[in-house]
């Protein structure tokens, strides 16, 4: 099963899950809600806070 | 092919694979793996004595398994050179020798079981990529029964069946009873123009191929009833509409609607197609003796390897991307490399020949001149500042930077290979890379000029030359308005946007900074904008650590055709700007 990570849109604030693996080539991502490409991966450390 | 084989200035390397490509325009060094043929191609006259005696029978790949061949064979009748090849994995005569009949039979003693693969290096000035395409495998579209019903075949299999050099010597038969089918159905767009299964693009050639096939059948067997199930018939080339009309005048029925299901009559092996005719709105059952699936074209499976060897780009459909779709349609982004045929996109024979002629001319212009002019936007290494860390060489999409890790010598730019994306300049931590005409000083100077007065009212936008800046242009000529607070700084690639440019803008009071570039599939510098994304992600972390909202740095991929998106994003940037307080700006200035 493909690995997933949490992402947050820095335009509309929407949080979502998307396939992600640190080994993969970078991928073009877009927020499913507003379509913005300012999509930031929420790192594990930050999630614990 | 024969002419190519005989040409005194063309060396044809068959049964060969490109193993490695080094160098740059005018100076490519290509390693070619010449696979062992096990037959001396200069001596072999293709007399066929060895074939008659070979006991190994295998499916013939050229006839898509519809006929057989021996372990020693000629791939297809017109193959160049006209010599046989021995498949050693199938041959019984290899270790331990169990057969050896061909060896005994060949009077000219052409067969050599001990022949070895050999690697040769050739030096070339230009390279033309003409690696072709593959065809779509319709197995996943189970409703058409390709794997369940023998009388459902693909258009390529039909092509071999109806070919005079094919397994039936051109006689149209259906696979189950070897009788002439009385009713033939073609189904179009198999694996094409579908977002869910297959590929979203049109494969370009299938409509005309079906029209041609329908006419071939009608010419030879006018009594055969032909139905073509289609979405749209795309007959846009010269003379194509006439051919389409001729096909209809010959009695070929065109039904607008793709069958949703195919069943087989277990007794007759006839096929029952259930399809809605979207012109009449009626769902009708059609019976056919044979169904031909008009399969689409897909990128060659070898494209990934070729992309790596030649540092090429691919569009989202997997075909190779041209340097410019309108102005350089046969040039690859890597200088000195050109495309011909379906390697670049699905196309028919005429278009392939046209593109091949253009590619040959483009290569010839370069080769005849013997010189190459480089645009004055290449990078340059300041040897005094270079710490020989090798980062610039690692990030260069064109492998245009040489770096000796062991000797720790300053990096060196091969200007003939450099395309001027500026990624090396943005990634160099020691400011040792000078981007001609897009230097740090020039870009920082623009940032300073923009933010000299009332910086809180400005949005700094870095836009790449090819897509985002062209998107702004398109918004302009489309009379789409966007806020006057937007200030655009053009770079050749978003990969040029140095971390310091962004931080400097924030330091001077910019409320919002936007970095924009081409969509990943459109990057004009192979993959330089992947580095943009990585850099922006690092900057988000950095800003957050300093207590600055990362939302103030935005990233957007905007293509040249997305004028509407450009205007929309700029309006959103203005809304963001209005949400940034003077206190925030002041805090940012102090922190940076």
C-alpha cells in the first residue's frame, strides 16, 4: 500500500492526506479544495505538538 | 530501410542498445552495446537453409503470435541487414550442444555459437531520438472481451492478418473458423480519450487507420458488412475527409457510440455488441462475426531509460517534451538532441516523415556550421568563491557542470550544455555562481526598487520566463485585470529564485512573496522546478522557526495558457497581502 502523509494548504488552510514517500521524486501537488500549489507537508514532529 | 542500409555514409547498428551517453552538443560520446547475432551478417545471404532445419518453433513477434518462427530467423521479410539472427536463449545448440543442425547445414559457415556481445564507443555531434511507441494493451477493458473471445482482435493484429506478407497471406479470416467474416465491427478509442482507464489523450492515428482498413476490406470483399463504433471521427489531414466519405459511400456504417458490453454466442462464436447510438438515443444490439479493437498508442517502454541517458523531459502523457511546442517542435531541451516520430507524440507516417526530415535538417544545420552559438544567459563559476562542494553539479538538469570530487578543483561550466535555468546559482551557498543577465545583484536590485516605497502595499512575484510570465502576458492580452499591487520579477526558470531573494524581499518589508513557475510536466529546464519546490519547502520551515507565518510565502505553477489562473492567483495574493499587519512586517524585518 502506498505511503501517505498529511498536507496543509497555505492558501485556504485545508488539511488532507496524499500519497507520499521520501524516496519518491518530488511531485506537483495541489490543494483538493482551492487548487493552490502552496501545499506543505505536515511533518511528524509538528503533528505531535 | 534498404536505402539506409546501403548508404555509404550511414552506419546502421542493428541488434544494438545505447548503454551510455556522455558529453554535449558537438561532442557526444555514445556507448553502444552490440548484441551477438551468432550469424556473420556480412556472409549470410538469408538463403533459409538453416530455418528449414531448425527444430525450435516459437511465436512470431512481428506477426503478434499469429504465426511461428524458428530460433534462427529474420525478424521480418524486409529487415535490414538481410541476414538471420539466432536467439541463443531459445536455441538448443548452445551449452550443452544438443542440436547444432544449422551449423552443419550452413555451407557458408556463417553461424558462430561463441559470438560475444561487444561494446563500442562512437563520437557524434548530434543525436536524433526516433524510438517510436508501443500500443495499448486492451486486456484491462474486460467488457470488450479481448482475452475471453477469440474473434475479438486488435487493430494491429488485424493489420498483420490482412497484410499480404502476413500469416494468412492477406486473406481475411476470423480466428475461430478460418472463414471470411460476413460482419466486421470496429470499436474506436480503445485506451484513448479516457480519464479512467487507458490514456486521456487522442492517439491521432486510429480513426484514419480504421477508415483505411474498412476500405481495404470493401475493396477485396465488398459483401462484408462493416460497422464502426466511434466517439468522434477525427479526419483532419489532407485528403482524410475524402477517404472518410469514400468509406461511407462504400457502405461502411458509422455508429456514434462505444459498445458497453460484448457477449459471445457459444455455438456460432459470433459476438453480440450492445451499444447506444447517441445520434438516435437508442440502445441497439449488433451481431458481428469479428470485432476489431482500434487500440491507441502509448509511449515506448524504453522512454525512461532514454530520458535518463539524454537528460530529456517528458510531458504528462509520457512522450518526450520538445524544447518549445511551436517554435522548436523537433528540438529536445538538451542541445544537439532532436526528435522524430512517435517518440515525441502519437503521429501517422506522413507526420513522422515530416518531423524526421525536419530533425535531420536541424541536425545538419548544426553539423554543417561546425559551430554553435550559445545564448548569453549561461552560468559562470567564480573560482575564488567556489568551495568545490559539488552542489551545482548535482542540481544541474543538463549535467552541464563538471566537478572533480577527488581533486577538489573549482567547478567548471560546459557552456555549450548550459541552458541558463539558474538552479546552480540559487543552490550555491557561497554565491560562487554568476548567472549572466540574471545575476544576484540584478535581481536583488529589482527587489529593492520594488520595495523602496510603501513596501507594505506590494506583492513581490517571481515568475519564470516560459510559463508564469507568459501567463501574465496572456492575462494582459485577454484584458483580465489583476491588482496593481502585484510586482513581477522575471527569471528564466523558477529554479533561479534564490532563498536570499525571498528573504531579502521580506527583510525590506514585503508582506507577501509568490514564487511561480511551470507545471512539473511543462518545465522547460527538464526538472529544475523540482528544486524550486524543495527550496520553498525549506523556506517555509525557516520562516516558521523565526516566528513568521509561512503562508506569506506562496508557490504556484501557472502555465502560459493559464491567463485566467494567473489573474485569479494575483487576486488571492492581494487578499493575502491585506491580511498581513504592519506589526507582522516590522517583526519580520527585525527577525531577518
